[in-house]
C-alpha cells in the first residue's frame, strides 16, 4: 500500500467507545479515513456520521464488509458480538481492530485467531494500557533489566464514582470480562516470557450489596501465580469517589517501577482548605494518547501486515485468566490454568 494514501476504516458499533474511536480516526490520525459506520441503532450511527462527516451509514454489517473500499474495521459493539464480527470481518479480507474482550469463550477466541490467520489479515485487540506513556516506559525499564527479575506485580482499575450503572442490565462477570481483562493483559505484558499457572479470585458486591443475590459483582481481587515464581495481584472496584484510578507496579530483584496516577497533572493547589489536585474522571481523558497510539499502530499494521500491539493470542491468554477467575469464585478455590 502506498505510504501516502490513507487507510479506509469502517466502524462497527457507534456507542460510547466506538464514537470516541471514530473521533480519533477523523481528528487525530493523519493517515486514515473513516469511511463508514455500521450500527443496528440507525439514529446513533447517523448522528455520529453527521458530526464527523462520514459518508456511509449502515444498519447491516454486511454492507460495510462487502464494500471493497473498506480496508479495515474497528469493532466496538457490545462484547457478546465481538468474536462473530471479528470472524466475519477477517473472512471478508478486512484488517481487524477489536475492542476487548475479543471473545467470551476460548473456542470463540480460537475461531477469531484462525480466521485472521487464514485470511492473512492483521488482528489487533484494544488493550490501550500498553500504549500509555507511563506503562510503556515501565515495560522499557523491565526490558532493560532495571528491575531485575519480577517478583511482585500489581495492576488495579477503580472506575470513577458514584456508580451509576444498572446491575440488572450489567452482564454477569463483567468485572472479569471487561474491567479486569485490562489488568490481566497488563500483568502478562509486564512479566515478559512468563506464563500464568494458577489463579485465585474473590468477588463481591460492595458498592451495590443489594444486587449481590442477582449475581452482580462490583469489587474483585485476583492473585495470579506465574511459572517464573512471580506473584501478581489485580484488583477492581466500580466506584472510586475520588476519580478514575489506574495504576501498576512491578517489584523485582533489582528495583521497582510504578506506573499511573489518578491526578490529572502535577499541579497541586494549596489553599485554606488544604492541599488538593484534580483527578481523572473518564478513561477517554486519561488514556486519550494511548487510545490514539493504539489506532495509529493498527493503521501501521494494515500497511505493513505486522501487528506490533496486542494480538489474538494475547487476548486469548487474558481471557483464559478471566475464565479461571470465574471458576475460582464459583468454586471458592485456586484454579490451575491447565483446567481452563
């Protein structure tokens, strides 16, 4: 593909994160065009298309997958549709960027990976934390041997409060499939060449205890043992009243790195009320550069055929940990990854 010609991308799913990805392609990437938006909710797709001057809107995915002008797709539909849409896109010869989780079962994940491999199209998954500057610099420090051998690793996700979701409309195990899946990928990525071998998980409804009997979980802690002896901890909560809190830490034989900060900047206010700092409140603000960098890398993968970001197998490994967590919570025991 000539380097000077923009990559033509279609968006599948015009919800919150899909709309943000669309804005990123149109307003932040110089070598990509958003040429189509597909969503069953025609009104939402049309409104987004008008706002961003996107020429084509469709309610059927087949309309954009059958368009020879479309070279790549961004899949940002609800999670339960990710795998089937990714397979359809790959079979149509389109490069695939799929939001996490790539699939909800390992069988689905394997079908996506196989479809992309057979079609020889790039497959990248939306683990945006790898593209955040602090986390990327942390991984570079690990690669440079500055922390020695990783021994204790930590990753946490605390969504900004107050929690405004509806437990009854939240798919069961969302805390593992869609929230902590980011942390699982991060922990694997920060522990290069190591393989998870055992998982212990605890989950509860501490934010909305009234929804616990309905199977809702808003708080979880996970311990992962790796085959290099290291121990990792991931935690999540749906309501951090002080802001959107994403952090990571790697303690090793030669030192330690920390990544992430709930504060928007290093500016701190000192006044009659004491000391205060503004905090992040939305993921699309906190990770705007990471979200942009991952899509820029995807565009590069469409051109070169080489995926440099998290790919299908990375998504499968993170999913396997999520499935082990579910089994661990249900059976109240440590689960070996060989069981999954």
